[in-house]
C-alpha cells in the first residue's frame, strides 16, 4: 500500500509504502524504488534503517538500529551492505573501522 507522489505512473518524490511483509518505508522514491533519503522500519525484529538509498538498497551514509539489543551501525553502506563506520553497543562501547559481510574486519 503506497501513499505519495507519482511521476509517469511510477512512485516518485516523497511517499510512504507498507509492504506485504509489514515493513514500512517513508522517504524519497524514483522509478518505483527507494532513492534518496528515507527510513525503513522492519516489522521482524523492529529494526530501523535511516539514511541514503540508491536503486532500492542502502547506499551511502546511514544508521541501522537493531531492535533486539539496541545496538547500532552508523556509517557507510554500499550496495546494501555496511562497509565502514561504528558499531555502537547499548552500553556505549563501540568498534570503529571496516566491515566485511556485516562483521568487523581488519
């Protein structure tokens, strides 16, 4: 279910989409894909990503908060994967550096 702007019959501009799996995205769209700044609340786990999207995937600067333990990834994303930045734990401790396959690397 989509509420928002369209251009030439495609989702474009600012809009909100509730997906069949219960996830909700609010933000910028282009050619039916998340593109630009936006926030996605994932129903499973209550995780939240807020940041830049390109072609429907996380790409650029963003923050991902894990609902299960309130830890957070904050930094750079490429093609949907977290590549560098901080992994901040609920108690304030953190790892800062590179990531590979979602894990600290280096």
